[in-house]
């Protein structure tokens, strides 16, 4: 039996300020779109980043990678499909597929690893209830 990995779909429209002199989206903006989509996905689990932070849970990006395939341009509608693919005691791993929402052409794939920090910015174990909530979303490890 395979477990369906929940995903969320977020759409954004490319703003002029996100493009460079060549008229294409500046590469760092893809990570901003990933952040928007990641927070949308976390909301689908019944929590928000703000609520997690109010509980003293901070999630910091410890690793990010993007593979660029095609260019996005001003006023394109962008679709970001986000999946939480792994939950460990201290980390969450998200995978993204970024595409043109109209043509469905794949523009990029990305992955981010977030690490749990305490109020003093030290690595901390994610609370058991948070891991339980999220563990149905991705592969879960006790490590």
C-alpha cells in the first residue's frame, strides 16, 4: 500500500519587479514562490507559520536547491505544486514543481530543507504533535 503525499497548488502572477534586464524572472524569485507555496501547504495541515512561531517553533531554511528548465516572463501565471516529502525529528523536506499555469510547461523543480530551531536559534526537536500532524504528509523518521 502506498501513501498519497498531500500537495498544495499555489498560483502567482509574475510582477514586473521580479524580472531582470532580459525580461525573464530573476532566479532568486523562484525561492520566494517556493516560500509562498510552502506556507500555503502548511496551512492545509491546520497550522500557520505564525501559530508555530507563537508556540516557540521556528523553521529555518538550511538547504535549498533549484533546477531551472525554462524561463518565466512578466505577467505569466505561475503554478507551484508543493509536497512535504519527509519529516524527521528536526527537519522538514519540501519538493516543488514550478510551471507556467497556462501552458503547464515545467519551468523549474526545487527542494528545501527546513530545520527546527528554539527561541535561541539552536536546533530543536519538533514537538510530537507537530510531527504527528505532518507525518501523514511525507515519509517520517524518528531521527
